[in-house]
């Protein structure tokens, strides 16, 4: 969904309509004197991804070497014993 631009006056006068749109997933860029000053976006947007779309995206994802990944994580963080205190 594309971001729509609104000026500060529109935000003031149409706040209910704009907030309803944000609640339904729309994002707005607020401008003042032609300059972008803020982005108004939903806090949590939940999107459903169909199983076949996920599978298709997974087929083209780069291969992850799990042994190397774990080793790099171990170097970056102390992951030897997650229950150690």
C-alpha cells in the first residue's frame, strides 16, 4: 500500500478519517509548508502470508550454512550454556 501525503491542516480537520485509515493499515506522510515532517503509520500491521507464497519465497532464499551460522553466533555472544548463571 502506497504512502499518502497529507498536510498538517488536513490532519487537523480530517483526523478521524485519517486515523480510521491508519487503523486499517494505511501510512501517511505529514507535511508542513511542503516539507515532510512526520510519518503516521499503524503500530502493528499483521499480514497473512499464504503457504504457497511462503514456500515460493523460501525456494529462492539464499542457503544458510547452519554450522557456520551457529559458530558465528557463538563468537558474537556467549551461547555455550543458556542455563548457566
